[in-house]
C-alpha cells in the first residue's frame, strides 16, 4: 500500500514479491519482523511464515509465533490466508 511505498522509498528499498519469515519464534520477535516486512510486500506479493500453526507432529500451540499469527496476521485486512501446510502459513497482500 501507500505506507509500504513510503517506507521503501525513504530507505531506498524496493518492494518485494515474496518474504519468508523464519526467525525468532517469540511473539515479540515475529511482531518486529511483521512490522517491517509487511510494509515492504507489494500488492499480490506473499509472505510465508514458518512455525505459525501447530500440527500433530509439532504441537506448538503456545508458541509466540503461532499466537501472533492467529491474533494479528490472520486478522490483518491487507492480507489473505492462501494456505497452511504443515507449520507454514502463506498469506498474500490484497491491498
């Protein structure tokens, strides 16, 4: 969106088509990653988030990354959930 373009221009960064976030799996860690990267994804671009959903094999229901994904990312009106595969969520920027 407009804010993404402003951040990219101010920092001389291009908008991107794809981001893979697999870092600090704490709530705060993903919050920091999301606050930066969501603004740099162009419309139609995707973000893949590792360890963002619990599975039978990986019962990580209480992980900060799972909680933040459910509470913030999946409720972000600028993004739409495309798919969840194993512990990976893929969202696409709609606006």
